[in-house]
C-alpha cells in the first residue's frame, strides 16, 4: 500500500445528474439536474431532509443507484478515473473500494454477521487482488489504532461484539484500507450518542487531512456539516437549492429553504419558541412538482414565475443559489 | 472446545430426564389402551373362521403366559430393563427382542426417508436461491408454485400416481418392496444395485412432496438476506460477486439447518403411506401393526425410538448452531 500524501487528492465533478425511480406512475426523478464540484482535498457536506435525494446522490458517486432507480442523465467525473456513470461490470467493481470508499450509516449493519472483521478484510483484499495480505492487515491495524481502537482485537471480532461507534470506525477503515482517495460518508453519526458523534467527526476531519482525501458527507444534521465541511450544499426535493462555503451559507443563507432550516434550529440559550419549524412537509417522489420550483409550496417568497419555471442555479461569487426571488433581489 | 462440551453435557442430562418421562407416560398410555393382545389375536382367528374354542386354545399356545404382576411392578421392570437397553420381547413375535425388531425395521425407514429428505433439501435450497434471485420473473413464480402444488397433493396420491406411471404404464421401475429377493444381502453390486433401483420411486415421492417447503423457506430467507445492509455494503466495497454470493448463501441457509435437523428427528416416525404403497417393512408400518395387535412392548419401543431420535436431533441442531453462528456462541458466554 503506497502511503497517501496530500496534494494528490482527486477532484470530483457531478454535472447535470438526474436519477429516476421507476414507479407505477412512471419514472419519477429523485435527483434532478444536480451539478456539484468536490474540490480536491475538500470536505463537502450535503444536508437535506429524508427523501430529499441526498442518499441517492451519494450512491450515484459509485454508480450504485439500486433498482428500480437508474441514472438517466449527467456525469460523475472523478480525476484519474473518468466518468463512473459509464462504468460497468468488473471496471465498476474495481473502482468501488479501491478508488471510492463508501461508509454506511452507523446504525446499519454493514458487516457480515457470520465472519470476523479480519476475515472480511481479507475477502476485500482478495476481491481487489491485494497480494500482500500481511501488509493489508498491518494497514488496517494502523488505521484502527489511529482511530483509537485496539486493531488486533477488532480484527478478531464479530460485528455483534462491537459497539455502534466501533462499527462506524471499522466502516471507515474498510473504506480507506485500499487507499481510496474519494470517500463518501452517508449519515456517519446518525444513531450514535453525542460523545461518540464528536469523536467520529474528529476522526473524519483528521483522517481526511492526513491521507489527503476528497470527502463527501451526507447528513440531515446541520451541526455535523458545520463541524466538518468546507463547503455545504443544501438539497431539497431532488434539487440542490444552495451551495457555497459552509460559513457563508450558515451565516448568511440566501435561499428561503436554507433560511427556514437555520431558523428551525433551537438555540442553546434563549427562548425555545424562537425556533420556527418550516410550515408544510417536504415533497415525496410522487408529489415533487413536474414544473416550477420544488420549494414553492412552502415558500414565503412565492411568485408567479415559481409555478412555471424551475429556477436555474446561479453563481453569486462562491455561492450558487437556485431561486427566482434571490435573483430578483440581486437585480433590484 | 469446552463451551461445546459444557453445552453437550447439559443437553444430555436434560435429554436423559426427558426420555425417562416420555417412557413413563407412553408405558402407562400404551398399557391402558382398551383391549389386550390376546383378545386381539383371538378375534383375528375367529374372524378367520376358527371356532371360538379352537381359537382360545391357539392363543393360549401362542402366548403361553398370563401377566400376573401388578402394572406398577411391570412398570418398574420395564424401566429397569430400559436402563440396560432391554426393551423386552415382542408380544406378537414371541422370543424376539423388541430392540432386534426395531433395528430390522429401522433400515427400511431410514433408507427412503433419509434419502428423500436430503434430496428434497438439496433440490429445495438450490431452487430456492434461484427463485429468490428471479423472484420478479415467471420462472421464479413457477418454481414456488410447483412446490406448493406438489406439497398440497397428499403423499399417498402422489405415490400411487408414480406407481401407476412408472411401474405399471411404463414399467421401468420396481415398486414391490425394498429389494429384489434374488440377491444375497451384503455388500455386493447386485444387492446394492437392486436396493438403489427399488429406492428410486419412494425417494422421489418423498422428495417431490417435501421440496416445496424447502423452496419457499429458502426463497424467503434469501430475499431477507438480499435486503440486508451488509450485502449492499459488500457490493459498494467492490467485493467479488462470488464472495458476495457466499455471504448471501451462508446467512440464508442458517435458519434452514434447524428445520432440517428437526425433520431428520421426525424421520424415524416413518412415512406410513410410502412404506405401505412401496412395500417397505419400515417403522411406520410396524407402529401401525403393533397398535392393531396391542403389542405393548413393540409399541412402547417404537415410541421411545421416535422420542430419542427427536431429542438427539434437537441437541444436534443446537450444538450445530453453536458451531456455525458466532452470535449464538457469544450469547452463551455472556450468559
């Protein structure tokens, strides 16, 4: 295993990505015309509610959208690898794990319950033609030790012998052990207690910096992205409604949905009633409007044009916002 | 491994107590069945045209004794004999130990039922995996339906159907007992060949009527495992298809081993219809006959054999689980 050095992190460019799911009512888009750039060596966070399409977007990075879904348009360009949307068969399989690591939600059981972690690690090595099995085990132990675990013990354990936080670290180890440079973390801290959450986020940040990774974190928890992400993208109804540097987006949200989200966060000090829940509920696959803005039903700034035209994603400096109201305000 | 040894010791102790309890219960039930063996034989002879006097005389000669001890004393004798593995003598076969009768009959039950169970298990799980993978297609449905359908046909109807087709209309297979009497019993090609040839129809009957259950069980088990997160996780880690397939298979087959072990325990209960139709002098027929003839000793012996088989099967299933499922193993350690 070649040791990772900073500076060689690949960039990822998602362009015009649309993912549709086949339903009795026809093919419905879960992700529509999403463009997103992950700068080399950066941590990008995607926030959104359940059903906003963020997990589907994450799976698209590995061209792993599960049937009945499929990528119907767009590309996912990864430096040094190419457009993974065109990959299939062995080529796709080898890209997964070796180039792109995927870390499952901690609450999910991402390990075979009948095999020890070490045996599954060796299966992984065999799948990717790793000849140096000792080296692989050593690398895994080092990674686990780096994350504060007793590597030898963990490799000798079954899934049910590990706690949620330990499983999550094992998941991160398995995503990185083959030296993948692009890492996708899907809800990395969901279902973990607060202290373990903080630990995992610290580990994500540190390992990211040490190994020179390009990282994407999917979450519904704005606190998580505030903690780790350089850039933040807000997803709603299968669309990216706003993206930009984390501090700017959180400190000065432009899109009415982002504003609503931030207003909904209860403050540690002050009156709990100051937190305002967004009225209405997010659209489902079937209720996402076919034309016009996906957020208009819950939007205070709704205009006539919102019913007919889908707002284009427009760059405002380092920010990208897709909202007619914002555009109007800028011009006014 | 001390854990397995400890578990085994516990199981054996419990099993031993269970056997004693079942032996006691079956002894008293069997001995309280209305009628007695001599009356049964007497009636049979009278029905056969013998005069009542002659019949009474014949019965007396045949059995030659009248039990004169109390039931309680008989029970103690029976249990004492049991501890020495002495099940007494068959009443309708004077002079023959029950153990010998059981041993003689057991092989004609084990042969077709064991082969049938294993064959149906094998066919069932393989087709079950296929039915799970192709569950959206027509072939997957067809497999599941065929299993349910054959499962729904009574075993004796299926058996007679096969006899009519393969032994009568197209006489290519024998259906007249377990083996051709021409051959000398032993490990010679002729005898074994004849054994196998005669076993084809009963084994196929048994397998056909049983494989549907295995298909459905395996199919649902595989579908459950396919939806498990770790399968998708393995794919996202770029695991080879063959390795992912092994993960699926091993996890899916786990619950089926329990059912298999338990059904092997029931095996000695015999398959009465199959034994009857294919003329296999097995345990199922023995049990029916001994009930009709009020042969207490044989009845008790047969019941006991079935009990012991089921208890052993349970123990084997549990120990097997300890070996193949790490979660069961550590559950014990924690307890």
